[in-house]
């Protein structure tokens, strides 16, 4: 079992949670919030592309199994 997507999802979720707590309680600079948003966005984009690539492999494999 590949644990990298699970770990990255946890990191992205923790980043969102930390960002929301910081916004509600502390006056945080826009640069810090931008960095947190960029980190979270990058991780979520990677997870979306990785999931899409694996789904494409499954769909392609099942397509070729039906043809042959």
C-alpha cells in the first residue's frame, strides 16, 4: 500500500487547519497565508493528478481487456 498520498493529504489538511486557526485568532501577514495556500494547493494538485493517472490506468486496462 502506497502511503505517500495519505501522508500528503494529511499534510494538506493540517495546513488548511493551521491556516484557518491563524486567520481567526492571530493577525497573520498575507505572505504567510500565501505560503500556506501555495503549499496546500500544490499538494492537492499533486494528489489530484496522481489519482487521475491511476484511474486512467485502471480504465485503460479494463478497456483493453474488453477488446481482446
